[in-house]
C-alpha cells in the first residue's frame, strides 16, 4: 500500500482561524471608496406584459446615479446551457414570475436606491399564469416562452436494453409514483457582489459564486467584453449547494451599473430575494416500474418523470437528464427506459442542488427495492448486495465504475448500525431502514460543450526557496477544497502542509469550472498534483545536474531530499545556500538536504520555478443523446441506515440515529469527508422531513424566511456515525473521488424505509410532515379495519 | 428589506411609560424584547414612527412570589422564566411553554408580556397562562385594573388593552395540592417552530374518590385566539381520573370546543384531530403529576 504523509490525515483546515475569529472576509464585508449601492425592481406579477416603464421620477431622486432597463443594456440572451439561453438581464416584453427583473438602480445609499425603485412606474397587462406541471402542459395553457412550445424546456426519451421484454420476464413488478417539493438552498450567505471598472476599461466582479469561470464567461458575453478584460473574484463564501453555480441577473445588473456610473457598485439579495430567485431543487414526480426475478435479481426499470421547472431553464436540461441516467446504478440493471419532461411555469426557476437531479429518483427507487425485498422475503441489505455492481462494471447507459466500494459500504452500515439485531425486532413506532446511492465526480464536458481544460493550476516556488504558492481558480465554498488542494500539493511535492500557501477563486489564476457536480477534488486535484509534480521535476533536474546523479535516484519527502545513495555529498550545495543567507543564524544543519536549499539552488540556476498542471477527462463513453449527463471519470457511493421513532398518535417522526458509509476513494482530508457526509444527512433530512417552498395562488412565496422554511436545527439532528470507506480510484488524484453529493443520495429513502418499518405505512410524497404521516397511518388503520 | 426608521423611547418607570403612551396614543407602539414588533415592522406588516421600549423598567422583569400567588412582570424573558425556581417547581407547564418558544437567541429576548400582546393564536405561553388561571395586570394614567386571561384575547393580534394602557404583568395563583399541569406543542421540527397545534391542561383531583375536582384545558392554534375547552372541562368534572375520561375529554374538545382553519402550516382536519390526541395526553400527564 502506498504511504502518504499529508493526505488521508485530519489536517486543520486553512480557513479555520479566519472563520473561527470572524476575520474571514465575505462580499458584504467589502467596501470600496465611492461605492454605490444597487437595487433591483422585480415583478410583483407572475405573468404580465410590460406595457411601459417610466423611470423619470426615480432618476430625479437626489443620490440616484443610474437607472437601467433593457433599453439601456440590450437584450443579449444568456442562461446556463447555450442550447437554452432563455433569459435577459432585464425583461423586454413580459415578466414570467414574481421576481423577474425589470430595472436596476445605483445610488449613494441603499435606502435611496430602494426608494428610487419604488418610484419606477411600470404599466402591466396581467396575463393568465400557470403554476403546476399539469396546468402548464394543457393544450390551451398560456405559453411562457414563444420559442419553447407547449411550455417544455426539454424532453428526454431513452431506452437501454428491452424494457418491455424485461418486465415480461419478471416475476414481481412494482409501480409507484413519488413526488417531492421544491427546495430552497438556504445557504447562510445570501448572494452578493461588487462590480468595479478601472480607468482602462477592465471589469472586476467580486461575487459570492461557486463558479467564477462561468460567471466570467457570461458577464463578458452579456456586456460584450473580451473575457480577458473581465476578472471574477470569489472571497470567502457562505455555501452555495448548486444554486450559486451560474451567473445571476443581479451580478449582470451590477456590472452594467458600474459601467454606467464608473463607480464601484455593491448589490445583495435579501433572504426574500433568495427565495424569489430560487434555482434550487426541482419538484419531481417520478413514476417508476421495477421488475425482478423471484430470487431478487433486478431485470428492468421503466421510468417516467416530470419536473416542475419554473420560468426559465437554468440547469433544467442537465437536471432532467440526471433524473434518469443515475438510476442505472449502483445495481446491475440490463434494461432501463426513461421519459423525462422539464416543464416551464410562472414560478421562480429551479436549477441544480446537491445530488443534482437524482435525489428523488433515488428515493422512489430505493423505496421500491424494499417493497420487492419484503414481498420476496429477502433482507433489504441482501437484496442490494445481490444486485450490486462491482469495480470495473459498466451500466446499461455506459457509466463505468472504475472503483466501487459499495458492498464495503453496506457491510459497514450493517455492522455500524447493528442491523442484524435490530431489523424485524423493533416495537411498533420504532423502525430501521436503509438505502444506497452513488454520484458522479464531475462531468465529461463543461456546461458549454468545449475542449477546454476543466482545471489548470499554477505553482510557483518562492525565490528564497521553501514555500510553494499554489494558484487555482477553483472555488472554496465552505466544503474545504482549498485545504484539500494544499494537501494534494504538499503530498505531490513532498513538503509539509505548512510549506504551502494557496490562493483560489480568481479567474486571473487560470481556468477552473468551479464547485459543482462534485468535480473539484478529482479534477482540480489532478491539476494540482500535475503542477506540483512539474515543480518537483524542475527542482530535481537541477539537483541531478549539480550532483551528477540521475533524477530517478532522488525524491522529495517531508521537506527533505532523499537520495538513493545516502552518502552522496551535497555539502557544496549547502555552502552555496548558506552564502545566500549571510548573517542569518538558523542555517540548515540537517543530515539531509532540505527542500528549502534545493529550491533555492534551482532558482539560482533557472530563475523563478513555476509548475503548471491541467486536467480534463478523456472521452467517457456513451454515444447516445444525453450521454454527457451521467458519465463521469469516477463515482462515489454510499449506504445509510436510519433509525426512527414514529408517534403513532400524532404522526411526528424523530430520526434517532443515522449510520452512514461513503466510498470517496482515498480520503484527502478525513475530517472534511465526514463533514460532507454529516452535511448531506442534514440536508437530506430537511428535504425528507419538513423543507418545502410554499406558494400562494398568485405565485408569491409564502414562507420566504428561515423561520417558516424549515431547515433541520441542531435539536433535530440525530447522532450520525460516519464511516469513511476508502477504495482506490484509478482516475482520481492519489485515488480520490467525490463525497459532497453522493452522500445525500441514500438519506431520504433510508428514512422512508425506516418509517415504513416503524409504522407500516409507505409514504409517496415529501416532506414527512406529522400531518402527512398521521393521515397515512389513519388510512392504513382504516384499510386494516376494513380488511 | 430594511428596518424603517423610528424614534425610540426608553422610559425607566411605569409612570413615564404611561405618560409617553398617553401622549403618542395609537401612533406609538410598545415594545419589550422586540422579537415580534421589529420583525413585523421590517416586513411592513405594521407601521409606526415611535416605539416605547419597556425594557429599562426594572420592576417589569421581576418574578415575585407573594402569599398564595406569583407575580410575573410583563418583561420577564422566556430564558428567565425557564430558569426561575418558583416557575420550575410550581408552574411546570408554563416552563415548558417558555422552553419551547423559538430558539435560544429568541428566548433571551422574548418576553411573556410581549408574547401575550402579540396575541398570535399559536402563541406558546398563552395556553399555559390560561390553565393556571392567570390575571392580566393592566395600568394606565387613569389607574390599574385586572382582567382574567380567559377574557384578554379578542382576535389575532387584538387584545383587551385600550390604546393608552400597558400590560404590566400577570398574577398566577399557586396551584393547589393534588393538581398537575402539562403543555405540549406540536410542530414540524423540534426547535424554532411555530406551532401547528398547542395544548395545555390543568387538573386537580380528589385522592380519596379519585375523581376530578377541577380542570382547565387551553387550546392554541385552533381558533382566532387561544381558547378554553369549556365543554370538555365541564364534562369531566366529578368524573373518575383515568384514561377513559381523558379520552372522552379529548373527543369533546376535538368535536365541540374548537373550529380550526386550513393554512400553510397545517389543515383544519389535522389540527382538529390533534386536539383530541393532545388534550388526552396533557390530561394524562397532569394526572400523573398530581398523584
């Protein structure tokens, strides 16, 4: 087994001191001389023609420096995927949801800007609005986008194998329909940004984003600028969960306001605006039919799904594909068909959120597996193990499991939860349930199909020798990626973590697609390792020449140079180094040549030592339409066991314990991996138990704050036993792959299965509010009574 | 959304506060912890240019035991009540109400007077004050008066207080021997919750005959104000203190004493069903305590 010095430890995170002391700088902490404050005018109507916009009074208000509408900034379409650029910064002809952007104001204070917004007069002609999938697909439904008839953003029709035949050959067939509710990302930090032009026409946008690269590209496109003249910087970020993975209209409006006024402009969403903007998890309705043989072998899966998309596409095309493609694993499944429809309506747009597209499909399917297991009299764990893929297997839709510790995960939660003793032996009202899941470690292409590298990293050694500066455009959003890349750089270069300084989140540092799709550890990690190896090879090449020893006979470990020939005389190099530090009293006297000495010698020989690294996946397979959504260089996988108590009188569910195992390949930082696992459980629990965005009949969000949108609190959170299962991923840096999203996959179905075990009721609609569970229990009692 | 500007007065005596209230009349809003007033102002649900804070009036945050009653100042906070030894020992249901309201941060600010004056049908402390038969102490520049908590709430956000009056505190009689009380709140999560239903019960029984001498049942979130389940109370008076009786009380409370509505937190049908379950459970727990 390979030995590691830095990775696979519990190194302290680089950002801990700043965050623990409150010194971490977030967008809203930043102020610039002469800075103006921006505010948006957003539609109060869900669907209306805009007949006129009068900004006269707003412009007259003292302190107002600019008022912009689509007349001023143009109507260049943008969005997430070039195939569906269906947004403009400000609306042109009509508004499509409550919150659609109409105008923006910059003023000397936020108060004045907000007052000016109130002074803008807009004449609307109210149009009929639709708020549900059912209403939006009716033949005579109001059309939301001229270009996309029938209110369809995208539809998917896929079949792998022969599903009808598979179902005919099945001994047991289950069909269920499962639906969830629209989520909100509910990150702590609301979106915010500061845009600023310098006197040479270069734009810097400081923004709370997960994807500086995509924002840079969109800003340049919409403002009609060279990409090279747009710099996007991300300071510390209070999370994103997918919602901040694309440019938002506020960022674009802010750039236009800065351009117009020639002053820095700051804008922020309020919490209400975060709910209005949404872009979080869709509401899905999945109808799934699964066929299996008597011995539990899965044969076929027939799957239909509609997505309640909202007014714009956002990530919707990717979402509708992911909702189908990720059911092909982790079980061997020769036949699978999928019909997916992503539907527009007059609510805020949904987008990507942790476990993109796949979470509810997983919940529906894993619940069905338990139903099949029960009917066949097989333990749910056994049924899953029986069908489980293993390393090297490829799904019917071409997803290759290059490493796969799924069975190990099942074993770990089985033992960790004491499953064999508890299952079937718990009193009424107490239950235990399990589920599995897996997720991609990034995709084969950027969201705009291109041959670009997905990550480039630059490492420069300081000229004095000894410190490595790592520059990456990747996005630390709270998940710990900065620390992971510093650890990877230290490991690859052979120096202690303390010898690394890392800067990230700035488009000037290179290309990095950012924090989404669980891609950074694998992809940015590869580029970091590549850059560190490049630096190392340059230092060693100089030593080889100076000491007349082949490069193969030396290595760098723990900050020292290791020579195969241990008696090699390097005293001349040490003398040179010491001469470089005349007057210093702490000259090196170690038995081994230090990395500081070696890198200084390299600098003296070659000038500044800079290493570059890059990564993009090789072609990942799949020739069918949509193959790019699902194929990935590697897949992380999880198993979870949930234990619950159901109050049979009130329907209240308490999650007592969660045992969670995840295969993340080699864990770069053990503590960060566990953090992602626990965070996933918390988010999955919230969605399972009480989170839902609720609208009135006019398209207004009713619960647009964190009092009424019910996240999991510390009081609700059970004990989570996190077990890190490490496989060795051949396509990952040092064998690493994802954990950030795969870990959420089993949470909801494990809870659903545990509730069934406790109360005897299958629940097909989320969240599991006391009322929904109570109603199910009552219906069950009536059925039983009638029987 | 920003908090609008307002003038803040911080009188240090009740007299000064009453004078200010008289002077500004309906244009001024009284505030204690601010956990409701400031939120409503920010959300533009209420409007005012003048706020009179009562927090600097020391005597309003006292909890005093005198004779056979306890006097709780209007500005006593949830956290303070939760920790108070007399509340802990003699008014357990009120303590649970205070323990359950909002989160730690809110409990450090929110006051019992504020909770009642906000008069939300789902308010946490109100059912408990009702089952302990509290008297509401009210003052104005014209003098003092007391009103039973049962008659204090008039509608959502509406109370018996006149414009120039201030609620200064509550008098709670010390519960008799052989009595117990219990409060249950039901929401979707375990903290920072707004109740879907909340119920408090008080029960006094005769240990010799094992019958119920007296009971008070208060229901929250099922009417325009918290209400007493009078039909259920009458029905069980003199009946044996046992599970069947408590079940009957729950059924009566559910069918005859409440008329909940549907809203986005829960349906009327569920609320009504839960009144049955929680009335029974709180009576049962009260009885166990009383023994």
